C-alpha cells in the first residue's frame, strides 16, 4: 500500500468506528516510515472530523463519539513516543501552561498540541480538562510561564478563554505571558476579539506560533 492509501485506511477505519483495526493500521503506517505527525493529522484527525460530521447529521450517537475518542487515545499511546523522537529536545524554548477550559472535557487535540510543543523543546505543564481560570493563573504564576495555551471544542465554552485572560489581568501577569488559543470552533477573529496574542489551527502551526511568541524563530 502507498503512503496515501495507508493514511486513507486509518481515516476510514476511525470514521467507520472499526475500533479493533485502527491500532494495527497505525502500526503498519509507522513501519512504512510515515512520520507520526502525518498519521495523526492526515489519518486520525481526518477520520475524527468525519465522525463529528456524522454525529451532527444524526447518523452517529454519543456511543460512537466515545468509541472514536477512546480509539484515538489508544493510537496516541503508540504515536506519542515517536512524536517525541521526531522533535528536537535539545534546547529549552520556554514554559507553556496548557489546558482545556472550564466546562469542556475534550482533550485529544489539546494533548497532541502539548506533546508537539514538548517535542519541539518547550517545558509543558498540562493541566488537563475542565480547567478554571484560577487554576490557569495559579500554575502560570507558580512556574513563571512564558505562554498560556487554551483549548476549547464547544462553542459554549469558548467564552471561558476570555475569562482566563481577565483573570490573568486581575493577577497582574497579563503582560508577562503570551496567550495562544485553539480548538475546532476557535478562529483568528475570536482570538483578536478576546485579546489573545495568537491562534493556531493545528498542532504543527501551534509549535511555529509558540516559537515566534517566545522570539525563538
Ligand atoms: C471525540 C469527541 C468527543 C469525545 C471527547 C473525548 C476526549 N477525551 O477528548 C466525547 C465523547 C467525550 C465528547 C463529548 C461531547 N461532545 Co464532542 N466531539 C468529539 C469530536 C468527534 C472530535 C474532537 C476531537 O478529538 N478531534 C480530533 C482532534 C485532533 O482535533 P481538535 O480537537 O480540533 O484539535 C486540533 C486543533 O483544533 C488544534 N487545537 C486543539 N486545541 C488546541 C489548543 C491550542 C492552544 C492550539 C494552538 C491549537 C489547538 O490542534 C489540534 C491538533 O491538530 C468532535 C467533532 C469535531 N469535528 O471536532 C465533537 C464535538 C466537538 N462534540 C460536540 C458535542 C456537542 C459534545 C457533547 C456536548 C455531546 C453530548 N451531547 O454530551 C459532549 C460535551 C462534553 C464536554 N462537556 O466537553 C460538538 C460541539 C458542537 C458545538 N458547536 O459546540 C462536536 C463539534 C460534534 C458535532 N459536530 O456536533 N465529544
């Protein structure tokens, strides 16, 4: 099978919730020499997009969302060490506090961004999901963060990003940290509107933008 066919197969298997076959297909793609980040972005994430669309159309239900989420996470266990190998961990670029905002439990994309930043040389503090503005601020202060990175997948929780920025202002550290936001419903315009410093649409761009934010490239 060609690289394109292998990636397409992963996409299709995840989209069709063929859970048992996804991990094997991922391992096969790795054996074929496809970089982990391409397997994630062009295989798994594409498949996940289809799952989301089918859910929206009423063709899939919550059970399918859960199964696809779990499968993605299992595949990430195989891919995470490879992602770390593919990055350069030589110099420390800066400290990033990352989390999914309050009320939001989606963590797959956020965790990919966290792993990519770590493999690129950032020191990453991952606060997990459902993170309150106070928790973001507490951690940013504690570790003297350079960047606060927030993820939201629900239109209803995007507003929490603004609350975190307000909390950073209240704590008097807004000018000491850069704020980057992301997640499927988030846009560049929204970032501007709430006063964030940056937005990135995927994990590869997130690394580029974070390097720029700390003056690294
Ligand atoms: C898997 C999934 C779930 C899983 C999550 C499992 C987990 N551990 O994360 C479960 C089943 C738990 C779930 C629950 C729900 N979900 Co859901 N879910 C999804 C789904 C299908 C995929 C999300 C995903 O993981 N994508 C794959 C990753 C790789 O992509 P990503 O998250 O977008 O991340 C990339 C970029 O966005 C970016 N990025 C992400 N974070 C960050 C952060 C920074 C700083 C930067 C720079 C970049 C960045 O980089 C990532 C990598 O490239 C989406 C559909 C979709 N199209 O997004 C719906 C979706 C987000 N869910 C939805 C809904 C409605 C729900 C529920 C309310 C369902 C329900 N009735 O209970 C609950 C809410 C629970 C909660 N309180 O959070 C809706 C949201 C609609 C809306 N407009 O708000 C969606 C869009 C589905 C749909 N089309 O209707 N869900």
